[in-house]
C-alpha cells in the first residue's frame, strides 16, 4: 500500500492506512492507545481503542492493529510482511 496521510472513512473514523474499496485497514497503535498494567507492567489496549475497532468491524472493515512495541522491534522485511 502507498501511504501519505490518514484515511477518513464515510463513518467518520480516521485510519492510519486503508484500502477503502476492500474495507481493509491497518492501525499502528502508539503508546497513547495503551494502559500499563499496575501489577504486571504489561501493556493493555485502552477502552476507546477497543471500541473503535469493534465499531469498524461492525461497519464491515477488516482491521489489523499493530502495537508500537511490536512494530519497533521488527526488521524492515518483517514490517513489510505484516502489511
């Protein structure tokens, strides 16, 4: 996919990368999309991010979320494979 700026859906959602004709999208979720578990220290997806994903799927979008901490650890080849 070629990506220069975010895509806005007809439903009003902003997506990092999208193929609107096929209703496929990729969201690279940065640190603000997560809460850090107090007892475990693990990242947990926050409620608004989960809600957005659920709504997009309800509207027929095939959504892939990529966590910033996973993306940052990938090589360029691994990143291309995810896309």
